[in-house]
C-alpha cells in the first residue's frame, strides 16, 4: 500500500443561514439575544484517502458541497466535525488572481501572490522567468494588472499557482478558464504534476476531463458521499443518475 | 504558540503585504510619498493658526532643550497621535476590506492588521525624520534620544495593533464598529492633551478636584504623548511612571487582541 497524502476523516461543515444577515448592531438588538438562524450542513460526514501521487476528482450537482469541502481542505474553512491530515506542502487555487492588487504591476503581483501561496522570495526569483513564460504576458509584465484582459489576468494567476510546486494541489474548476491554447497548456502542466508524484484534488463539471485526469472520484450529493471509487465507474454511475433524473423530469 | 510559529514561517508574506500597502497607496499620484508629509504639515498649519495666533496658547518651554515653538511642541505629540489613529482605523477594517483574499486563500490572517501597522509606521518614519530635523534646526538636540524613541514607537505600535485586532473581529460581526470607532477616536483626540498642554487640565483639577487629573491620566495616549514630548521636544528622559504605564498598556492590549484574534480567526472566512 502506498502512503496517503491526504486523509479526510468524518468531516462535516455546518453553515448558519441567517434570516437577515446585515451585520449591524441594530439588527442584533432587534433580534434580541438569540439570533435567528437555521443550521445547514453543507458537507456531512465525508471520509476518503488520497494516496500520494494520485489525482482525486470531486463531482456532484451544483450546491452539493464540493467547493465547501475544498475550502476546508485548503484551511480556509474550519470543519465542525472530523479531521483532515495532510502531509506535505499544500497550495490551493480556488479562484485565480484573487490576491492581485490592481494598481501594482504584473511583476509586483507575482511576488505578492507567490508569497500568499507560500513561496519564499528566493523561490520566486528562481522561477520568475518560468512563471512569466508560462503566462505569456511578458510584454505587459511591468504594467498594472488592472490593464490586463481578463484572460491575461487568469493566465498570470494560474501560472503563479502552478509554479508554487506543492506536494498537494487543490483546484476548483480552474481549468474552465482561458482560451483553448491555454487549456491545453494547463492540462500538460497537470500531467507533469502527476508524473512528479504530486497529489491533486480537483473539482470539475467536465466529465471527459475527470475521466482523463483522475484516478479516483468522489461523488458528493447533498453534502454526503454518494459514491467513491475508480473514476470511470463513478462517472458512469453519476451520468446514469443524471440521465435518469432528466427522464423523470421529462415525464412529469 | 503554534500560531506564532505559523506567523514567523510566513513572515515574507508580511513583508509583501506591507509593500503592497506602501506602494499601492500613492500609486498614480504625482507627489507620491510626499503626500504623507503634506498631510501633517497642513494640520500643523491649521492648529498653529487657530491655537497659537487666535487662542494665544503658549507651549511649555522645553526643558532642557529651551525650545519655545508651538508648532514643534504640537507636532511632537500629534505625530504619535496620528500614527495611533491610522493604525487603529486601518487595522480595524483590514479584515473586512480583504474579504476577497480571506475567502480564497489560507494564510495567517493576523498579517493583515500587522501590515497596516508596519506600513503606517514606515510612513511615520518620514514624518519623524522631518520633525527631528526641524527641532534640530531650531536649537533642540533630539538625536541621542532616537533609540529610545524607536522603543516607544514599537510600544505604541503594539498598543494600536492590539486594539485594531480586537476591533477587527468585532467589525466582522457588526459593521457598526468602524463608524462607532471613528466617533470615539475624534472624541478621544480632544480628551488627550495633544493640541493643548496638560497644565490646563492640572489647573482645572486644582480648582475642581484632583480626581479629574487622575481620570484624565488613565488614558494611555496621554502617557504616550507625554513620553514623545519628553524625548523630542524636551530632549530628556521620560518619567518612569509614564514609561511603565505605556509598557503595561502596550503589552496588555496586544496580548488581549492576539488571543481574541486567534480564537476567532478560524471562522472569519464564513462570516465575511
Ligand atoms: N458561507 C456560506 N454560508 C452559508 N451557506 C453556504 C456558504 N458557502 C456555501 N454555502 C452553501 O453550501 C452549499 C454547498 O455549496 P458549494 O459552494 O460547496 O457547492 P458546489 O458543490 O461547489 O457547487 P457548484 O457546482 O455550483 O460550484 C450550498 O447550498 C451553498 O449555498
Ligand atoms: Mg463550487
């Protein structure tokens, strides 16, 4: 058995849905001491293991808790129950370019974003050219990023994130962005990651992509694990389920 | 303690966040960094006209520096005050205004209020540099006091950051906090002897009861301003009791802010 890079053990995440959430003192006082909210479990009792060097895909309908689960893995959210163990350096890419400052240049933003993602200045120095080449924005690297097209923005953000060279990479639907050429390029980067025995956890709505990239797939349904197993098996089951749903709704 | 280790490990991020604050602030302005000097100069001009010429307020004569110049006396205290308020108000809103970042990436969030204090402190160094030069020019000799001045800058920074961290958490729950704090700070300013000397309060206390002065001196900023004036304007050792009170407030406020922040940090992303 290969060792696990990520162990998720009985993880649950609960949100409070406030009737009125306008975060003012007045509304708190009007409500009285007990604030009115409903509890909502976005992720419920999820467990799985990811062996080192493999890719795990998370699939499921909109709102099934995929992004919430990724955020708990990325330490952005804290699980209310259960435990997550990760061995190695983790980088998450939940939204590209989120750490960019519009008035700063591309160059300055590479350093800022790189350090947010956990790179030291030296590491960024040594990978700077690679990052810029991969993003193909060299001509504009000293321009403020607010002058970038949205595609350029995304390319630069993605490029920084994949050059962090983490042991565990967590990505949420990032491959959906960029033009065709860039998509090919990012796919090649993912393949390279796998060859280097890095662990990837990704969310995608593109089933062909999931089949191509993932070794193992977790299907989330209403926050719970509906199925887990080899990617083709789970994807087939998921697609069959969706087709059945569609037939149902057509018959009504 | 593991949180402190996390902070230390990611200190380069703090450096970059500070740079972002500093560079982003005066980007696309013609005067750039000069703005950070023009602002206090303008304030100085206004207060000098109003208090020195209109109200005929006389500053204390610096002892032993012998200085007797209202604008210099004023700025020795006002610079400390303006650093404090900028660090508190900036740090207090640093969590809410970086919501986008907090919801998308993990990093020790305490770096955000830290970055505000450090970048404010960086700008403040320019202002202090100019003030020290001016005091020197007019006959004071503040140079030997610079090391001690830096120590008190750090203490004031700790006090401001502690308060900012505490309020930043409250602000996430109630956005009223930032508006409320703005009002409190403007009242606090007039309750602190920045533009007028403490001797006015002493006179009032002598007539109406000593408790006035006792209450007045509970204000930590009164102590800090006194210390900064001792160092910059008088060029002498600050009083021991003032120094100890400054120290206690700084450490106390910082620890309180730190503990409250660490205990609430985990839920920040979902509350924003
Ligand atoms: N901060 C929050 N507060 C309250 N509810 C939330 C919060 N974040 C997510 N949710 C809820 O949790 C559920 C799961 O959301 P999540 O974003 O994880 O879905 P998803 O599987 O990523 O969906 P999609 O495929 O659309 O990206 C949704 O019902 C959503 O409304
Ligand atoms: Mg999602």
